[in-house]
C-alpha cells in the first residue's frame, strides 16, 4: 500500500521523537528497575497535545486521522518502555474513544477534555478475577437505585488502576449480555485499589486490582444507554486491537534493528557473526516477518478508517498474527545476541517480557481465532450487533 503518512504526520513524528528523547529515554532504565509508571509523563503528554492527535478539535484534540495515533505508537515502541507505552495507550485508546463516541456533552467536558489535556488519568475496567475472555461472565453489579447506581464487585488486571482519576467501568445491570458502562470517579467512597506486583513484564505500567463496596455512582455517569455496554465494548475494542498490532510491529522492528547492529559488532571464530549465513538468513526471515506484520497492521488501520469497527475480521487476524510473530522476532534477536541477549543491558529481555503480553491482552490469540473461525466457518455476521450498539433497529 502507498505510504499513508503525510507531511503533517512527519512533523508530529519529529516533535514527538524530540519529546521522547528529552522526557523519557534518559530515565527509562531507572523507571524499569524501580517499576515506576511516571505520572508526570501523562501531564506532559497532555500539555503538548500528544494524547489528542486523533480526537476531534471540539473535545480538545487536533482532529488528525488514526495514522497520527499510529505515528505516536510507533515512536513509543521505540522507547522499549512497553509498560509505560501500554499505560499511555490504555489511557488514550481504551476508555477515551468510548466517551468520545457515546458520551454526553457534559461527560466529554468533565472527563474527556481533561484526560486529553493530561489533567486526569483514565482506565478501562472490564476484566474481573473470574471473567476475562468471557466478558459475558462479568458479575460486578450496578443496581439501579432510582437517582444513582450502587456498585459492588471487583476488577482485576486494570492498567492505570491505582493511578486513574476515573474508570470507564463495565458493570452488570441485567441478565445475559445486559452490561452497562459507568464513568466511575476513583474518589468515590467504598472504592479501593491495590497495585498488582510480580508481573512478568510491563514493569513501567501500573496494574491494579480494584474493589467496589456500595459505591454510589450518579445517573449522569451512565455512558451510553443502559444494558448496551457489551455492544459498545465490541466496537471500541477494535481500536485497542489495532493499536496493539501497531505496537507489536514496531517492537519487532526495534529488535531486528538491534540484532543487525550487534551482528556487525560481535566477532566469533575470527569474523563478524553477521557473516555467518545461518544468522544472515535468520535476520532475513525476521525482516520478512516485520514487513508482514506491518502490512497486516497497516491494512487493518486503513480498513478501520474506511468502515469502522466492522473491519473486525481483518483486525482480529492482524492482532493474532502480529502478537505471535513479533514475539518470534524478539526471540530470534535474543538468540543473535547470545549471552548478552539474556542481560538487561541490551534491552531485549525487557522487549520480550513486555511483548509477551500481546498474545494475552486485548483478547487472547485463542479468542481471536474463535472470532475469525465464527466468521469464516459459521459465516457469522457481527453487523447486526454493531447496528444494535448504535441504537438502530435490528
Ligand atoms: C498486564 C495486564 C494488563 C491488563 N490491562 C487490562 C485493562 O486495562 N483492562 C482490562 O479490562 N483488562 C486488562 N487486562 C486483562 C486481559 O485483558 C485479560 O487477562 C485477557 O483478556 C485474558 O483474560 P483472563 O486473564 O481472564 O484469561 P482467561 O479468559 O481465563 O483465559 C485463560 C486461557 O483460556 C483461553 N480461552 C478462554 N476462552 C476461550 C475460548 N472461548 N476458546 C479457546 N480458548 C479460550 C484463553 O485464550 C487463555 O489461553 C490486563 C492483563 C494484564 C496481564
């Protein structure tokens, strides 16, 4: 496909790269070592307008297309701070597109605008201790008490969970798929959050376990229509999966670059290791895989721009393919580095453990296969559900 990036995207890339070089790279190792998710980076990203690149100007964004988001994601992947990158995109591309799509003007002013400005941190709370892939199994309850909802339950693995000022919370308001989205202020009495420690990777990301005990949520904080939450989520998650495909692609490209560089520096048996055919061919294969990931992810972005969340088949395929294949590229980059690939100093150990999440988060590979097989084997149409989500007749 033709290069989708315009001069405007290139200018954005230059200014964001400078931001990353000044504000992130000098501190990256320290944050990783101390498992720090730096709050001030959210504030600075917001001040500089980097959160709002692909949001409309009416809500404080810069009104660019999704390729602007791709530009930011690609530069973030090059920081090799997978955790922080995930926290930043869990703020921007998980809860905020939902508020942008279905929020009231008041909700957009109160939550979306300050979040894009970096004044409030956002999270999306779907997963529970006993319900991850099976979103229909969610039991966190929002009881309709007339003038407010009463929320009781728990959430698990929520990115930005202990830092967030508000959470777009998925709650049960009826049987089956009757879920509703609430914008939940984390200063609500009865709420508590504990940081999840001992993760394999994503150390620069805040992950929380959340508890809700008789929390009162005003009716004004219902996002979209009551009981339609499941369908809103299905629409929204497509964007999340797209960004995951992009991040995976660039993480693999970063690792390939490291492998090529190292293969020219390291010598064994009196020659550069990059002269061994077996390693040259490995790098050729890695480059093919990176290009395949890029083609797939870019095609998914282009299709999403054209038809929206109905690009579900391509997006699911892209997410499944990139998350598995990117991991293989990083695995091979570690191999090419020999013992140093196993050490923190070269960054590949970090890249591997962070990218390992990609086949699990935003829908596991098995769930992607399930969606794809339903579409290609059972000829299942998701269109009706998307129409339902928009409140149209089905
Ligand atoms: C670091 C981190 C950050 C996260 N951030 C967030 C966040 O911000 N917000 C949020 O809501 N969630 C978040 N998650 C949760 C994540 O989305 C879930 O972990 C993921 O969806 C899988 O759910 P689960 O862990 O309950 O696994 P399970 O659903 O229990 O799956 C276990 C295994 O069973 C397989 N399986 C399940 N169903 C099927 C099926 N139908 N067919 C075949 N195989 C199946 C899965 O593929 C997997 O291999 C995060 C997770 C982590 C680790």
